[in-house]
C-alpha cells in the first residue's frame, strides 16, 4: 500500500495540473470574449464558460495545491530549502494572477471589460513562464 506522502503527492500533482490547465485556458477565453460584442449570445456563452472554469476547476484546484503543497514540504523536510522558498514565491505570484483573472471575470460578467484581446494574449504567457520555472526548481532543486 502506498504511503501517506505518496497519496498527498498524487493529489498535489493532480491539483497542479488542473490549476495550470485552467490558468492557461481562462485568459484564452478572455481573448475571445474581448473580441465579442457585449451582451451578444457569444459574450453570454463566454461568461458561463469562464465562471464554470474559475469556480469549478481553477479555484478548487488552487485550494488543493495550497493544502497539499505545504504538507508535502513539511513531511519531506524541505521547509528550509532555498529552492522551495523560490517556488513558494512563484506560487504566490500565480495565486495573485488567479485573483487578477477573477477580477477580469467579474468585469466581463458586468460587461465592463476595458482591456484588449492583445492584452489577454500577452497575459496568457505569464502562467506558462511561472510553470516552467517551478518545474525547474522542483526537479533540479538548485
């Protein structure tokens, strides 16, 4: 039977994958939403998709990451590791980006988005960059 740490690690990896998938897809939805006319059928459909993605996948996955990650770090003895401190800083940045995306979702829901599709295309790269650096830190533990 697998140890407690392995079960927590499995849950953590699943949560990270789910959160990253949502964080990569949500700004792409914002690109398309910004290109559609407010109150149009497409805009209304994007509102539903964005809300379900954020509330149904991204936020629960983020919470699971924050519950399992510190537990793993503590159980595996990494709390004082400099690479973990850098990783936590990046996860905090991703959490802030999550909050920014939630604010953008509210703006779209209220038909008051003031940002261009180009802005969302650029912002869409931030989760990717964070993910690459986090994977490097976790695997290489510099």
